[in-house]
């Protein structure tokens, strides 16, 4: 089940990014943060009072000056309304109510989504009192906060948690590999999805998705059920708009959250972008299986192919385990390889190894490499086992977990991969000091 999404909206220069950065730095609240496309962070996974949710900043949309401001604001807010479960509307307390704030408020009053009005930059008691002016927006009580100083943030998070949707009752899920197709706009996701499904005539059932208005597709491929996750509207081109497409990061986060394996679609006619990297980072952090699918390969000259492959590997070197497929969804070339590759990644994802085999590889790795040492104390690996699947999880019992260095963690992961493969999947490695529960 996907985490609920809280979108931060508002005009420029009200402190939306500062608010997100405050949340991403609040040690007692944050589980994980993710690099953004146009600034330090565009999304963060937050856990507050035992409730986990994703906060997304709308800062990736750059509003144009002059008469285009109103249209830019409208597109930004419309996208947030469609994709988010809760909307945090940020205004600047020092500026008072201005026309663009009123325009956003007019749109938000027409939605059935919970809206929390946040008057930011209330750095002292005098400015907090000025927040009362925003009652005029008709969105209820404005919460006075200072994202820069951290004032009022706890109360804001309490309000957010109070209005998040209740978890849906658990339903029996089909025994299927859950596969998501994600990527930035215009890389050919819709064409690719249609090419995959169009070649398979054994579609058995449309399955309502957890994403609003989505219908996932359950079909049989070589005897295995595959649940193809609709990334919130990529099959409905008539409903796409510039603002909505620019907000595609929310769609990607939702789809990734639900999937076992993710197809990250890239455009062979363009260089890899910051948005591509951001989505790839989200997949890695979510510890999902991944296949990089380079679409529009028909546009690449044959003599450029080898250089392009080296380029992709260099850009995504943080995903060395990810297989790369070169396809043309429009021409149908290579599309037949996609589902079999995803199935292989899924099989590797649920593969479980005997403890004796894991320990044999680990002990050989230890014997061939000097273990880290701090002062007079050296790391000793006493025992290792595979503790779980999806993702493959390995637990190492050691004499002192504080001695484990990042480089040695990577060394052990590489040795396990060399011995057991696990193509397309990240590892989750846990080091426990002897005697820990």
C-alpha cells in the first residue's frame, strides 16, 4: 500500500523549499530524504507520531514573469489537487494577502482535499499575530510557522497527520509480479505500455489501483501473472496538461511504492536529466527491483551505440546492478525482451539462499581482505545469513558494528553479487553487534 502524499503549494518566495528542507532536517520526524531536480530536495519521506507519508515540494515548476504567473500558478495547484491526499498551502506572513494567494485559495476551496493553510516566515510573536489576516482566504485557521527557525512545525505536522486518509482495509492481492513503468514526461511511457500490453492477448482483468483514477492491468505472460501498475493516467493522453506532467514526480513516487520491479524509461534522443536521476534515486531508496529501459533507440546511429551504453552506465553508476535494455516502443523493437527481463529481476528479488552458502562466501571474502580496524580493535564477522527477500536482506553478526566502514560494506555486497547474482535488485545489509536482539 502506497504512502499518502502531502503536497506543498504556493507562489514563489513564500518559503516552500525552506519548509521542505526543515522537514527533511527534523531528526525526530524524518526517515529519508531524496535529491531533487532544481534544488536540494524535492521530496521527503516523513514519519510523525507513528504515521509515515511523503511530502513533495512544487518547486520544480518555474513560474514565468508577467501575465504568465497566473497560468503557472493554476497549473501547479491543479496538479497538486489531482495527485495529493493533503495540500499544505504556504503564504508569506510579511506580505499579507495578495492576488496570487487569493487565486490559489479560490481553486483550493473547490476541491474535496484537506487543505492546511500555513503562514510562513512568522519569526517572532509580532509576525505570528499578523497571520490572522489570512482568515480572509476562507480556508480556516492559518497556522503561523517559521520554516527557517522551526517555530510551529510540530503543530503543523500534528494537523497534517490528523487529516491524512485512514489506511484502506487490506484486500487480497493477486499472486502477481507488480510492475511499474515510470519516467519523466515524453520519454514514451504510454507507447511502451501499449506495446507491451498489445503484444499480449491474454489480458484477464482490469484491477482498480491504489492511485486515484488508476486502473491497473493484470495479464498472463508465459504462465505468470503480471500486474502492470498504471502510473496515474499515462494511458489517458486527453487528460494530460503541462502543469500536470511537470508534477510527474508524485506519480513516480506512488508507482514505485507499489511495485516489486520498476521499469525506468529513458529517452535515447536526449541526455539523462536530473529528473531521471531523481526518479532512479527514489527507486533505489525504496529498495525496488529495477530495469533501465532506453526507449527511442531507433533514433540512435549504429556507430554511436557503444558510446551511448558507456554513457548510460556512467550516469547511473550508483545502480551497477540494473540491467539496461535498448528498445523502440514505436517500432516494436526489443519490446519482447522487457517482461522476461523484469521476470528475471523478480525471481532474483524473491530468491532465498541457504545460510551455509552465504557463510561460505562471506568467510572467503573475509580471508581475502583486510578487515577494518579502529585503534587496537579489528572487525570480526562471526556469522552471516539471508534474513529476508524483497529486497534481498543479509544480516551480519559482528564483534562491533561500529567498525564497519562503507567501503567494506560495498566489498561484501560485491562478493555476494559475484557469487549469487541478484540482478536488478539492491541489497539491504544489516550489521549487528554480537548479543544485540
